[in-house]
């Protein structure tokens, strides 16, 4: 198989040309004769990306056509080699391409329209899974060594990716630094319930030809090697964030990672996978879900508890608000027709996901080079996650 397609695929803003933009939009059928004669690259104005570059590209056309877009959204891989390598190891770019090419037209909620998708071919699913099994089967000390040096050892590929989507204008978003108003959080929870119910236990969710990726991690042994390599240093670095109860839950997930990953990966629903409020746009015509780089099938608590873990302010009422949000979501899921996912089982899953979030906060502090105006994700999310944790992890 060829490793690179015989065509130009820009990977940075400086490589974008008017001719490429013209060809891209024409390939979607939105225009037939008009050409892009000028363009302007800027920020999309929604959220912060750590594994990719997301650009708003304003377009000037030489002729008027009814469907010619005034702007498009262009997505490239991250220029940060370490972040990109870690993202590719978990299928971060291929997942989003797969979603738009295979699933976007089936979802019951609005997502940006796909205009153009092009990527160099990667290894086959069979070859990739074989490689993952070999790497994940390495002895624990080797996995820990890989984890300690992951940013250097997990090298990015030379594949090129370019995804061009509808730009959703006149929208607002709540970023990770701030907290959504109650009505927005309710709308997100109800939208997720409709999404999950629409695909509930659908056979395609367990079809590797449609959804190839595990939700939590492709390689739990390697993931836990990374955790073990950095855990103590991260705790020593930020004892104010990674307090005893927080680490009790994170360690519990790590000690049971293979069993819990398999549990959360059960293909009950199509999951967004990265249900931060950054990835929810609010418009006058309704909510729009964006950023499907972690999409896949799994238990719905993975979206719900993830969302609530970054959306509820820390404080004495935080856990009460968390449980209320979980119950509100579940009532909407039942109202949408799901009658075989009891509330008590769902709430246990939500507790598991909170432990996953504590575990991920340690990994983010250890390995990702990213911040929001000088604050790391762990600094922003850690206190919120910690305020939601029960005294003890759940029993599965």
C-alpha cells in the first residue's frame, strides 16, 4: 500500500492556497464554477485544541453561487510532535475522519457538514490491532519505561490529514475555564440522551468495519505503564490537586484497568467521547456537536460523567448536583425509548468514569504540553473532579 497519496495535502496555514480551497469546496458540490480568489485564516473562536490545529478560513469568491460558503473550518494535525504522536497512538485523527465519513449522516442531532476529507493511508485495521497486541503485551517494567519516555518514543507518523467542515457562524460556546449556565447543561445532557438512544445496541456499534476504536484506550497495559512512570512525580509536583481521595480513585482504576476498560467499552451506544462544553455550539436554531476525535461505541456514562466532571463548580453541593445531572440524563434516555439500562447500573458506571477522569488528570499533567492561558487542564479540572468523588470507588 502506498504510504502517501500522489497529491498535495496542506498541513499548515501557510500551505493553504486559493486553488486548493476551490477544489475542496467544488468536491462537495456546493459550487460548480466559482473560484476562491482570496482567503483569510483565523481562529474559529471556540475552545482550545491540543491534538490538532483548527482554523476558520474566510473565503472570497469571484462569482456568486447560492451555496458558496463564506467560511469553512479546516482541521490539521498538531504541530507539537509529542501531542501528535500520543493522539495517533489512540487513533485521534482517524476516528474523526471515520465519524464524518461513516456515521455523521445518521446522527439525530446537528453536526457540521462534511465538505472534504483526505488522509494518507495508514496500516490496515488488522495490522494495527496486531501491533497493539504485541506492544500492549510487553512486560510491565518495559511498559513503564515506555510510559516514562512516551513523548520521545511514541513518534508521530508522516501521514497527512486535512478535514474541511462547515463553519457554524453566530454560535457561542462555554470554554473549560468557565462553567455553563444550568439551561445549557440541561440541553447538552438531553442532546446526548437522544444521540445515545438513537443508536442503542445497534449492531453496527460492534462492527469493526464501522467503529474500529476502543473508547478509553487501545492499549491499557501501555497506558498504565505511563501512569505508573509518572504518578509519584505528579503527586509530589501538585499535592494540592492530587490529594489522597483523588489518588485513591485514580489508583483503583489503574489497578483494575483491563477489566474496567472492557466494561466501559461495551457497545451500548454511539459516544461522542470528548463531551466537554468546548465541543458544544449553541445557535439560534439549536445545539451543534463538534470535534469527534475520540468518538466510538461504549457505555453512555462515559459521555455523561465526563461532561459533568468539568461542568460543575467544586464545593459542598457539587456531588449533589452531579447525581441530579446523572438522573436528569437517565430520565431523558428512558423517555427516548431505552428500557434496559437501569438507573442504579448507570450511576455505578458514572462513578467508574469519575475514577477514569481522576486517572486521566494525572496523565494530562504528566504528558500533554497544553494550557489555557497558563493553567493546565489538571489545574482546571482537578478540583472539579475531586469534588464529585465518593468516599470509595464503586463495586463492579
